[in-house]
C-alpha cells in the first residue's frame, strides 16, 4: 500500500510540475512573441514616419521649386533652387537626398559633391521598381561609428517614394535618408514599458487558473491520500489492516528480499466473544484498542509491523528476528497490558503463536505455521506463548472432544 501511495504522490506531483512547466513555457513563448511583435511594430512605425516625412518634403519641394519636374527628370535647375532644396533638407530629418528620373537613373543628389558620370549611368533598380509600382520602398539601416569615444548605433531609414507633381503625374523617384535614431530610442522605450505591462498582466491572467489548478490538484492529492489511508489502516485500532499486512508479506517473500528472516507473532484475544456479549461491542472495541496500543508500544518501531488481521486477531511481522527476539516482544506486550488499569472491563489474556521463517518457506507456509501455534496455545488453556513445532502441522485436522470452558470474565481479572 505504501508503494501505491508513493506512486500516486509521484504521479500527482509530476502532473503539477508538468502544468507549471507548461505555464512557464507558455509565458516564455508569449514574452518572446510579444517582444518580436513590439519590435515589428516599432520598425513599422519608424518606416511609416520616414515615408510620411519624405512625402511631406516632396510636397514642399514641388511647391517651392517651379522647375521641380525638370530637376527630377534631367537634374537641371537654378543654383538658388538647388540651394533651397539643400536648405529644406537641413530643416527636416532628411540628411541625404537623391532624385531619379522615370527610368531609374540618378539625376541629382545633395551629397555636397559633383555627380560623376558613372553615377549618372547607373540604373537604380529600387528607384525603377518604385516608379513602376507607385509604392514606397523603405529599409531601416543601423551603423556604428567605432572611431567615436562612445560608439552608439545610428539608425537611418532609406526611403524611395514616387515623385508626384501637383497635377498628380509621376515624374520620377525621390530617395531620402531619414535620421530616426531619436525616434527609435523613444519608441523602443515606450513600447518596452507597454510590453512589460502586457507580459505581467498576461502572466497574472495565466497564473489565476494555474494556481486554481494546483490548489485543486493539492486538494485531490490530500483527499486521495485520505482515501488511501482509509484502505491501508484499520479505523478502530489505527494499526495496518489485513490487506496491508498481506502486501508487506508479499514484498518480503518476493525474489529480491527472500533471504530476510522473519519472525511472526499471531495473537488472538481470548474469550473475545464473551466480552462482546457481556459488555457490548463498545466494551469489545475498548479492549481491541488497548491491545493494539500495547502492540505498538512493544514492537521495534524502525523495523516491525503490527496489523489487525481479523476481528480479534493481530499479526506482528518482525524482520531479522529470532525466537528470543519474539519472546522479548511478547514479554513487553504483557508488561504493557498489566500497566493498563480498568475498573469496568477486565483485560483478557492473549494466545500467541510464534514462528521464525527458514530457507524455502513460502508466505502461505509461514502464516499456516504461526496460525497452528496460536491454535495450540488456545488448546492448551489460552494465555499461552507457543513456538511452532513440526508436530503442529496437523493440529487443524485433529478431532478433540472439548475445549477449556470460558471463565466468568465479569469477575475474573487478567
């Protein structure tokens, strides 16, 4: 039975640990998912901001520059118009600007250097695709200047948008490099706080049913433990019941521990039927409790086992015990019973059969021989301690004419 309880506890604890592991795993996966989602949201917001900044710059460019279309298509423009473009770029987050015609060739740039022939002959495929689709094309880049004393990452969005004239006609493509370092830092800080609140709140939501599950599991474990204890112990005396004693004997006679020598004491309360008839079942229960307590107080606590084997029968299982050990235990039992006083119900005597296992004994042989010894103790007048002997094997088959008469227990004391 103890094995069943241990197995049940292990299975129940395993279920709780698995549930906790699943909850933690879900929390970690959710945290990672939230982190990735917020990072995506930050990048999307940054790209959208950069595109809107370039669109705003484009509107101002067309409104302030009469020859904007010509500049985009051919790169030709007045010096003051080019200076105005550079000034407009410096007033915004745009720190680099390039213009492409409808075929994707570079026509103008604000890098501060003269555009080379090689650059003008180079067809930018991104610019061409942007012109053909009419959709912006943006990319977030990250650079670190390791030559600086405190190198920090610098984030820039490279954006291609179609250049649309005030009349709604696509005339080319504008490439702008937008500095978003400050914006990214601010957004990451804000979204990080949001992510922390979201993760904490979600974990709290997950923990509520999880704690409820663990609490319910603990209640089930406790309830099942109580039920298992009910099936393991005799509820009147608190000793192990017959089924538990049988399982313990089974374990000792298994292949693994067959070499252990067992001392067995079969104990029967004498005249118990007369006690029940004279004092009622309540009186009989009191006697059984006193005998059980005497057995528990007399055995070796670390090794021996006491069980209620039947109505008025008790069984002591004593590993690594010889006959002298069993006699000492019997003496302690008698001494404990003699110390118990009662003015109402006299304590009966005990008939005890003793047997020590030998090599080759089976569980059935062991119980039969101890039972034969206790039966012999009753035949010899009760209140006896009888060791098993081979001549007792046929005692149950003997036909004898009479048994000793029961004393008047209402007046006779133990």
